[in-house]
C-alpha cells in the first residue's frame, strides 16, 4: 500500500444531463488542492471525468502497485451498476477494481447505490462506505459532496463527524442516523416514504465494518482500523513505558516514605503506579478479548470462503456446452432459449450459473407459478401478472408494460436498469402451444417498447430480456422435437430461439478433475472417491453425483443443496423412488 493516502475521483455524465457534476468536480478538486498545498496535508489524488470503464481501469488498477485508499464516484447509477460512457461497471467489476487498488473507503454518489453494499463489504480492504438509499437530486448530491470533503479533507475531521456535518438538517430522512455497523447483519431499508430526486431530501447513509472505523481520518486511513488488536497493543506498550517511568520515580521516593515532608509525594506516586497497573491489567484483558474475537472472525471468514468456494465448485460441475449457446447470443437485446432434460440433469443449476455469469439478479428472475401440469397457454399471463404486481384480469399488454417499466427501465426513462430472466415451465402436451405463447409475449414486448424513448436509441440499452423454456420431464430424443418447434418460432419472431443441448452425464475422469481442480479435499472429498461417486450416481448423472457428494462431504447442510433439492438420505427414503 502507498506511503500516503491516495484519493481516486471518478465523475461520469455520459448523457450530459447532470448540470451539478461540473460544479462538484471543480469544488472537490479545489478543496483537495488547497488542503494538499496550502495546508501541507500529506495525501495525493487523481480524477477522471467521462472516461469509459476500461479507460479508468487502464489508468488505475492495470498499473501494478497503484492504490487508492479512498474511491469516489459521481454520476448516473442504479442498484446494480455505475453508468460510464460506452458501458457500465456492474457490482462485480467495481469490486474487482477496488480490491486491486486496495481501497479502504468508498463514496458512491449516484442514485440507489445501496445495492452495492453486500458485495462491497466482501472486499477485504474496504472498511467503510457512503451510499444512497434512493434516487438523489443532482444539485444536492454536488452540494453534499463539497461539504463532505471540506470536513473530511480540509478540516481533517473523522469520517463519522464529516457524515454528521453533511446530514445536519436532514434528520427526518436519515435511516441510520449514527451510521450502520455491517457486522450486525440486520440491515434494513425503507419500503416507503422516500421522496423523488427532485425533492432535495437526504438519501445518504454511512456503513462500516466495525464501530471503530467511524473515527478514521484521511491522515489515519492507512493505519487506523486496519487492526484493532494492533492499536490496543500500541496503547498497552505506551502504558507499560509510562509505568516503567512511574516506578523509577517511585523507587527514588521510597527512601523518603517515612519523611514527613516527602511522604505525601511518595503516596501520590504510589497511587499513580497502582492506577497504571490496573489500567494495564484492563488493557491486557481487552487485548485478549480482541485476540479471541479476531481468531473467531478469521475462523468465520475461512468458513465463508470455504462455503463460497464450494458453491463455485457446484456451479461449475458441468454445463459448459450449454453456457456456450447462451454466450453466443449475449449481444441480443431480446433472446429466447429452450432446454429439455430429466430431473437428474438439474436444469436449475444451469440457470443459477447463467444468472451469475450474465448478471441476472434474484429480484429480476421471474418464475411464474406454473407446474408441469399447468395449461401454459392459459395460465401464463395470470401467473406473470402476479409476479409483476398486476391483477389477473389485466391485459397481456398491461402486464408486459409493468414488467418493462418497473423492472427493465428507470421508471420509463432512458436507461436500461437490469436484465430480466423469465423462466417458463412446460410439458409435452403444451409443446404445440409454445410458439404461439412466445410469439404473443414478444409481440407485446415490442408494442410496449415502441412507445418508450429508450428504445429509439438501442445503443443505450445495456441489458437484455431472456425467456427460458424448461421441460424437466423429457428425454434426449425429445430434444429433436424441440428443435423442430424452434424453427416455427424463429420463422415468426425477429429474435432467435435456441435449443440448449442435452446435458450429458459426467465421466469418471471428469469427476476426478472436478475434485482436483476445486481442491475439494478441504471439504472431505478426495480423488479416490471419484470411482465410488461415479458408480453411486448411475454413471455420472448430475443430480445423483451431488447426492453422493452430499453424503461424503463435510458441508452436508450447504445452502445450495437445499436450493437444488438435494435431499438427505432419510428424506429420499421417506419420499420413495424419484422420477427419472
């Protein structure tokens, strides 16, 4: 890490509609220049305006050794991305950059940036963040940014005091008035009552990994908060040195302890020594508590890391051919895919991996309540209506409009907000109705979009809508029938419907490679088990492989097993023979 703090400022206005951003840039850089040169403060800073994501990365994280203790972004944003000229930085991209440049504090001064919080605090170096709960006004954002840097940089106040200074006068709208300790894990956001961006109301919040980080300053950003244990040790060493000096003075006074004139000096010095000993004893106890806490946190961090690594291993168990089909159509704004498999191909695992790789968030995955016994052509629209908050008597056009405006765009404005992933289950009886249903859906999508200004300039649409048709009761032979069906749909639609290849079982060698590549010895698996797993899984069927892995590994209660309905042995016995 650099010897002095470095502040990285990124200002982005690709739509040229943020009048306050130039004022903010000028004001903040003036404050930094004054503090650096006039006040002789020890820090450095760099700023970029209207650079692309790759431009910013190439000028910062791409340089080995470049660090930025403080990262500031001002511009258009939403819960999932920061908008740059020619593209955007999603949460994963931003966190990767911040990890590379060892950022400690983040200030995301755009709309709705609270969506970044959970992932930001998974970055080891980050100890605090200022984000917004809702949409924010351009002018107010610029004004509060200036006030924050006057307090934090020019006046060298603590992070917490600087936050208090900018929130004064807005207490009625402050959700976490004293900031929020992320380690408590009971974070809440408002469900109603927040004003729109024109109301000039306070929408900013301060979050930190531990209460002590509130007292960090720009001068102490590289040391304070990095280790409470180290700070307590320094305080303990200081008190011990103080005690040594006090005991030397007491020893010099000892020979005068019976002297009437100097007796009071001796007794006063004895009190000082005893008080210091009591303080040291208390500090040593606090240090032990911190050490135990740190060990617990390290154990918890290791446990989380192991769980994350195992999650990644499960998601990467197969499906490369299937994901390649999806990747080929990744530039399409609207896309449709169809997949057939039996229960043991575990299509839900394929969907989880696709959502992760292509940025689909859980709140934008729509899974209408359709069973394999549903009449899809009849039940689809009422089921989707419920998902998007419409009633079942709404027309398909009304339902589609709610889907697009509430979940794809910024409230009917000009920026696409996030992907939409629509999952439709069907059965072979419905197969003949699927082309009509998909055609009906796309017809309504195009009709709704034609009335939205965003679609006049397709270059501004950064996201996509994907429909995934799923049949889990099929066979490999039925994939041929599905391919014939897709030809009918492709003749009717401007988009392309791709059948996803049948998921092949794993070979024994593939199971061995999977165990080895993901170092699964950490969860109790080893290469010698591969043959047994292959045999127990009916020659490598995916779901059966995971059932065998669950029996053998140390993480039997891993959440992904529950998500994928990988049942424990006794539950399988209870429910009897499974399909497939």
